[in-house]
């Protein structure tokens, strides 16, 4: 293929996008970083990062004017990859910020880990991924694979998605998911070494390029 | 299952890694932070810590450049510490590409720094680094360690456990405990102090200071009455001098029944 797959990486002030941009490039994508919602309708694919408090992330997203255009693109079938809080945003809301609606593209509520003996919150470190169904993000990925997590909130398993990865931290939760054109990772692929690179490469290969190598 | 982390720590002065890093003698430039970061990434270290020991303004600026260069090239979590006194320091280092910032003396001088940084950037990027030393002759309350600052020269009189708890309340996301009695001795981590902190807070605890041999890592990372209950172990000289490698430590820990991230290659 002569033209590299292009993604629009949304920069709306919720965390540093440089590492994510660099990792997407390493996985073979052309990355355009933008804080301008006018770029969204023309984008072949969207990457939505997110870091911090759910309400602040949603407010920053709205304030930058991304809400409407991203909803239109996502509902119109444009491939989207959410990372960390960028995954949680896809749901209806979060226990972190009752009253702050998420994008609601996937019905369900993001929940908080319980503090228990031997269980610290946030979960911080490398945990294993187990495949559930056939998510393109994890296709042919040797498991167990370990990815780097930093989070206090998670997408519970009662949220219905096509496929994904399951991770256990006191409770099992969706550490990655695929639902039609929507894909997401709770962990940080850009910080997850070879595993992270492999997952981003699969997003390019199987989602953006429809299976081409 | 969440794994125990092994974290090499590198001291940086004026943008260069200092101290003799013997393991990397075969590299062209053993003082280049990026070269060393890439070598540790190849070893599948779980995180990296760069500790800035620069005293000058120019040196601080070079540290930002180090963070940026390493974050651009290395896909692993990066903590930067040393001389962090203000929210503005956090902002600069995070924008440069650091994932977490460790605070030490600056937080002792002004504890609200922890709260402000946590509110601005989230608890996940605030590592409270504590230098502690055992009280001579112990203490009637059983609180056996005090917090030191200024590279360990000054005893603040603050109780270690009280400070760790306060750090948690103020919004720290992680505690890195360096027990000075053990630091540099290679006689093993201080298990008692590490265990006491791990029990006092609900935050992940990184043990630092004293790593010498494989069993030291096992002892500080395991639970039980004798273990250190740490979530991660940080070490400098044993890795830099090539006495131990990260894969060697992980293979040993796995054999000892502790969860570690295995070596992984794409199919």
C-alpha cells in the first residue's frame, strides 16, 4: 500500500498527546494532531486520548467543540480508537462524575474499583489481557500479553460489546473493546512496549486497512 | 494478574546520566539518557525513573530535553524527579513527556504541593518520594523512622508513617520509599520500614535502597509476616554495574512464585 493510513489524534488538553502520536507513527500510521473540530468530518479515523477526571475530560472535550462532530463521525461508521478515559467516554456515564453524561455510544456506566486488602486504587502497573471473541485489536496476538494500566475506574463486563480483552483486578473488566467501528483500550498502548505497538499495528492493519498486512 | 514492577533508576546531571554505568560500556555513549533508556526497554524493565540532580537553571532545562527525547522514543512509563517544588515544575515535565513526577523535599516544605499537583494533573502522576532513616534507639510509639530532606542531610523529625498517610490524604498516587540506612549497602531493602508503609497506606509502594542480590527483590516484594509488601522495586547500581539484569531478576521472581511481566514477542 502506497498511502499510509491516516488518523486524526484529538488534542483537547486532556493529557499529553506526544507519546500517543509517536506510538501511532511507529505502528505505521500517519498522525495528524488537531485541536480543531473542523478537522473531524474529513478524518478517515479518529484517536481519542483522555487522562484525568471524567468530568474535566468531558468538559474539555465539549469546550473544544469536539462533541458533535465526533458523535456524527462515530455514528457514521468512522473508525475510532479511544484510549484510557477516551475509552470510558464512549459510555453513558461514570461513577466518577454522576450527572456528567458521556458520549453514550455504548450503553453502560463506568465503575470505580473497590479498595480491599491487597487491592490498591488506582491500579497501577502491568496486567494481563485475555481475549474475548475476535477483536481486531488483539487478532493473532500471543496471550497472555501484558499492558500498562493506570486507572481507578473501569468498564464492567455487563456492558455489551462485540469482542475485547478481559483483565482482572478484584473484578474482571473490559480492558479493551471492539463494538462495530468503535475500538478502545483502558490501558496505555503507547506505554505498553511491544504489546502496545502490536495492538496499535493491528488497529491499522485490521481496522483501517481491512486486513491488509 | 497485576505484576510486580522492576524499575531501574538513573541519575541525571546537566542532561547526562552520571555515575559509572558499567553495564553499558559496550555502548558508544554510556552517559546518554536515551541510549540507556532504550537498553532498559530492550530488557523489558517495567518503568524507568530519571532523577535530576542538577543544581543550575541550565541543567533543569536540559532535563526537560531528556524527558522529551526519551518519551519520544521509548514506549514505557517514565517518572522524573529531583528539585520539583511547584505545580509549574509538574506542568513542564509532564508536557515534556514524563508520565509521573516524584516530589520529595519540595512536598515536605509545602505539603499542599501534593494536593495542588493531584488536583491539576491527577493522583496517578504524583509520586511521593520519601527518604527515611531509623530513629536512633527506636521510639516509644513504635514509630521507628523519620523523614529526611536535602539528600538525606537534614532530619525533619516528621514521622515516616504519619507523612506517608498525610501524602495519601493530600492526593499522592504512589509512595516511593528510600530507606537511607539500607541505601547503597546492597544488604537488602529495609523490609520492616517498607512493610510498615505498605500497611499504613492504600497506595502502591515502590521500595528503594539496598538491592544487592536476587533474594532481596523477592523479600521486599512478597507479603506475609517477613515480606516487604512492596508493589515495585527500584534499583540503580546493581543494574547499572551489570551485577543483575532485569530479565534475570524477573526469571528469579517467577520461579519464586511472584507475578512478573514475562518476556513477550509479537507472533
